[in-house]
C-alpha cells in the first residue's frame, strides 16, 4: 500500500481513513534502486550510483523501482512540488542540494505537518470544530450581505421599471438631492436597523458607487438575456425585428427584438437590447446584427430556425441585392424579409400627402392651427373657455396621421373660428397674435380647406382603425389580408362619395383661391384616394412566402374541402423546405373536412384548439406551419414601443451614460413582466455579481 506505484495509481487523499492510517504506520517504502548517473566535467567522466544510506539520512525519502527515481513521501501523499510528488528525482549529482532545498520549502513543511496530525483525534477534533465555527460565522455574514444586496437590486429594479434616474446631482452624505436610488436605499435602511449598521461598515453594500451600480445592472442584463437565449434555443422558429433611431447626441441606436412562440402556445416579442451603430449604411447594420445573432445561434443547425426578419422599411434594409435583409439571408437562408406593415401605412399616407401639394398644404395648416394655441397660455385660456377642449399639438405632418387634430378641428371648427375672432378683436393681445388669428380664421372659412378637412376626416377614421389593427402584438398573417381588404373597401367607398362631398360643406364658405373650384378639388381628392388604395394593394397583400397563410384560413376550410389549394401548398413548401408536402397535405385534408376546426377564428385560435384536443403529435406538419405563421412578424410594433422607452430613460439619465447601463435599464422597463417570472432572479444576480471579481465583502457560501 505504501509503494510509490500504488500511491500514484490510487491517490492517498481518495483512500479511506483506515487505509490512510495504515500507510502512515508503514511509512515510506525504501526499495533498492539501480539508479546510476554518468556525467562528464572538464574532460573527466564521473559515475555515480544511488546508495541506500540516503534513506537513513533523510527519513521522508522513498523510491520507485519501476521509475528508478526518488520521491518525497509526504508530498507524494498530499501533493506538492511536481518533481518530488509525481515525476521523481534522478539527478544524483545535485541530489544533496535538491534535498536541502525541498526540505525547507513551505509545501513540504505543511505536508509533514498534515502527516503528523493524521490519526491524532484531539488535534483533528479541535481543528474540525474551529473550522466549522469559522464557516458558520462566514456564512452568517454572507446571509446578511446577500439580504442587503438583494434590497439594493430591488431598488435598481424599481428605478428601471418606472424609468427613474439612479444617480442624483450630489450623492454625498449630506446631500439634499442624492437621487432616486440613494433615496430608496436610505429609506430601506431607516426601516431596518441591521441594514443601516451594515451599510455604514461595508462600503460595497452602499451601492452608491457608479461602478457597483453598473456591475449590478450588467448582471441583471446578462441574466435576462440568458433567459431569453435559453427560450430561443428551445423554440422551433424565431423572427427578428429591428429599427433604428438617433438620440440627441446624434448617435445611432438600433433596437433588436426576437419574436417566437413561448411554451408552444403563446406568441411573445422580447426586447434584446440596443446596439450602437457608427452609421446607418447597410454594411454596418448587417454586421452589427450578424454579430449578435452569431452569439445566439452559433451552430449551423440553429441558423435554420430564423425564418423572418422585419425592419422599418427603409431602402437600406429592404434592398433586394445589397440591403441588410439580403446580407442576413445569405447567412440565415430561411430568414425571409417581411415588411413592417404599421410602418408601411405611414408610407402610404406620406405618398398621398407628399406628392399632392394641396394635401400637403392642408396638413401644414392643420399643424399650424394646433401650434398657435400651444405657444401661449392666454390663447389656451380662450380656447378652453370657448371650445372646452384642448387641441393637441400634432407632430410633424402625417406622423401618426394627425388623427386627433383633424377630428378636433372637424368637430369644433365653428368654435375655433370664434376663438380666432375673439383674439383678433381683443386688445389684450399683441399685433402678431391678432394678425395670425385673423389668418387662421380665414383659413377655417376657406372652402378648399373645409373640403380637405371633411375628406381627411373620413379617410383618417379608416386609417386610424387600420393602424390599430396592425398594432396588435399577436397579429396573424391571415388577419392582415382581411384588414387590408376592409381598408381598401372603405377607401373605395370614400372615393365613390367624393362627388357628393360639396353638398355637405358649410354654405357660408368661400374660395380664397379663385383658380380652384369644386371640380378641380374633386379630381384631386379622387387622386388621393386612388394613391392610397394602389399603395395599400402594393404593400399590404402577401408576397410569395406569405401565401402559406391562406392554407390555415379557417373561414375558407369549407371551400378548401371541396377544392384543395394546391398552388398555396406548393408555394408554402417551396419557401419553407422544413415542411413535408405529402404529410401536410394529408393533415390539411383532415382539418378542412372536420367542422370542429372551422370554429377557429385565426391561427392563434387554431393553435389553441389543436393544443386543447391534444393533437400536437398527430398534426405535426400543421403545427410546424402554424408556428411559422405565428412567428412571422406582421409589424415592428414592439421595436416602436422600445424607442419611447429609450427616449424617456435618456430624458432622466445623464448624457454620458454607457451603453450597458442604457440596455439594462431599458430591459428592466420593457420586460418588467419577464423579469418577475425569472425564478430566483435576485439570487442569480447576486451569484453573478459575486463571481465577477474578489469582493471585500463576502457573498459566496462555504461548505
């Protein structure tokens, strides 16, 4: 048991206590070694042979006949210098010096002490009890530190959830404005004396340091992102959505959203983060996107699950040959480009307004009418007294369609005219205000303005309804087609009724521009309606890879049962090669023939019905197609929602905020519900925070 060969084969520390004590009693094995060494020095040859007298001189020396070298017995047992504990020493010329040097090494002395204590019950019990008490004391301190750190994490989560600034202008002890985070920490400490005492003695637990705050935020961001990535790896299909914006410092930010089906039944869109871009050219955007995607989908097989990509519709992204979507699809072949439909609706109205001067001038007048009252409290007071409702100041022309402003002017046109006349006649206003009021009053009386006001009031009602339908988070592809048809039908009806629009205008209106008459305005109005209809048809009806949505249009199941949609099936399988054509045909035939599946009102409803009937393992290809359709984004609504959050956060935060902090705070705000559902979120953050580097405070338990 005590030979070098046995101890190398079966390490001493892994043996039972009885065997360890047996080896200690046996002591070091001292075999006869046939160790010879021949050296040459200054032309002379010296021959040396190992003598057993070394065993008598050095009581810890042992040898190996198989390796034909000497070892240190204590280091062989407990580990130490590689030569003396594992490889063996064969240099006889310097053996004496090596023995002296090793005998005075710290590791050797410690191993001799361990070997001497082995078997001494009194010493072992004392050491064990002392060690146990030290561990208990350490773990008690860790408990207190972790509890306080968890409170700090809750304070940061609170600030992130409600988009509140972390740091104040002055965070010194006597500051009256230390910031929201420091205020929450001080409030928590005032309610907990133990926490108050701990914060006073342990600097890292104060959490007021920018470094500590950033490290905690970074840990939170990594935990949430890891949770999202874990879901992405388990889901069958994924779609990405992206958009970009420029902040007040003229820095371009891109937002990245992942859309997928969670737990096989729920469609979710998860904010992943903001990406800083040097510029907005296709190469830069594509490189940044691919860098993020490669981290999430490193394997080739995982790249196949990315089935769609959606952007804001800019030419830099949608370019057929050199755009971002093409560069992404070169790496992710199934990632078909999908228009952001809500954004495309904006483009349609801009086409109608931007290319037709009369319509563009009308919206400039609408914006000016609203802006007039927002510039003065005296003007606003008159507006409130007469109209009893504030005309909201619209954004840039056509942005969000100026829906509310157009409706308010349409509804309160007479009252607004009275407001302008009151301001013009009042001596309480300066000349400029009275002059502008006179001009706006004449604008409201102008028959051309009234004509377009009545026209766009009807158009905007349809646009607003269509826009709200496109803004749904769980929108399905079939629903887009239905909503588009409804919108185009409504627009055609508006176009048909334009000839009768003149009869609905006020009789007291006059043409300020004598070159215009109702006939010319009617032609312009019809051109506006035709432009909107044509662009809606061009941009909103499905492209080839979305035709597959018609296969699961439940209101057509009865017709499909009579005449199977072969062309749609062929195109669906052509675009999505992961579908098995024959199996999908069989399953769809069953779906079309059974009345129970016709109860579904859309793709999401059909998915829930199949899940309720426990048919997932039977209708496998149908489930695959459903997941593809539901994962395909119909709008980039989520990314549009992220940017207001970004802007609100930046309003509160310092302009020098680093990207990681901005990402983390946006994540805590946008995905607040997800953060609540992550199990043991605070504990995971603490574990990651403790592992970043050695801390002066203890956060890691000992066993």
